[in-house]
C-alpha cells in the first residue's frame, strides 16, 4: 500500500479511537454529585417526585452524603398534604420522618440537625403523634432557644391534649355548648388531668411572646388555655371569673395584633368576635 494510503488509514483509525473514547466519557453513569445537582434543580421547579428519585440515586452511589439524605427527606415532606388521611399520604410523611432520623443518626452539622428535628416535630404533629412531636420540638428548642415557633407549637400540643380531656368530660356530663363544668368532683378530676398541661402551655406561650411580642396566634391560644384553666375551677368561682376575664383580654390583644398586621381599624372588640374555641391549625 502506498505510504499515503497507510497514513490515511492510520489517521482514520486514530480518529475513530478518539471518537470512541469521547463517546465513552459522555456515556458514563452520572456521579452522586451529578444526581444531587439534578435533584436540586428538580426541587427548584417543584418536581418533588423527580427530585426524590435523583436524591435516592445519589445515595445509592454514595450513602455517606448527609446533605443528599436531608434533601431526600425534605422532598418526601414536601409531598405530604396535612389533613389528608389516606394511607399513601401518611406513608409519605412516615418516609420523610424515617429519612430525617437517618440524618440525625449520621454525623450531621448543627444546622442539619436542626433542619431535621423541626420537620420531624411538624410531621408528627400533623399525624397526631403528639408525644413524638413534643419530644422533637423540645430538641428544636435545645438547638435554637430563640425560635418562638417551637414554643408556640409545643403549647398547641398542650392545649390540644387538654381540650380533648375537657371535651370528653363535658360529653360524659351531657353539657351544652355554652355551659361550663359545675360539679366539684368533675372539676377535681379534670384539674388532675389538665393542670400541668395548661400551666406548661401558658408558660411556653409567654416565652413565645417574649421572643415575638406581636404573635397574634400565641395571644389567641393564651385565650384558649386560660379558658381551659377556668373550666376546672368550678370549686373556686373567683379564680374562674378572673381567668375568664384574662382570656377575654387575650382575645382583644390578639385582634389588635392581627389588625396591626393587616392595617385594619374600627373592628368590634375581640371578645364579641372570636369564639371561645377554635380548631388547632395544621402545622405547615
């Protein structure tokens, strides 16, 4: 073969080798870092199921990636809908909690630890697992004692549990909506069940209001907790009267704070507008 022909064949062979190598490089499986970046991008575009798959893929490649684990847990949590009691929705919340706990069982930074305990508390609250919610809000308070919301949410648990006991007793006594418990033995029994929760709740709301003085929600729940205390004070009429008065004052403060937030003026006094009770809001 003429030397020009041999040179041409050699050149073509080398080009083919380079092309194969080039294509092979781009055909490689994505790395864990690539999957994390793809997951973050999907998350930013609100594609939480897609983000979940990318973060799972990243962890399959590198199980030690704590940040990817935290992202995965958060993507699961974003797919949970508070108030939806379907099995699939509850399973989504439980998956999120499981992944957040795996983060805590690794060696997370303090920030990663905080970003795990708060969602566990929040999801547990919405699942009505109040003991676990209380535990993890307590951990959140230890990690960040200046965050008012953690005190507020723990106080909500106190009120929720106290109101459940009071509602049960009122039903057993056959009381109407507006009537309060009047049997001394019933008051003593209810006080035994609820006093610690009510006092703890009031103290936690006081702390929340120290940190966030314009928190109208905390003021509203102050009203509810004082009414819970008044409910078991039928053997002390003066104390009941004083607590009902304090409850009304907190309602007025709550309305004033809410008006300040919205810029509204000229509303009726709060005690004429708000019911004595309201359902506990869902934790976002």
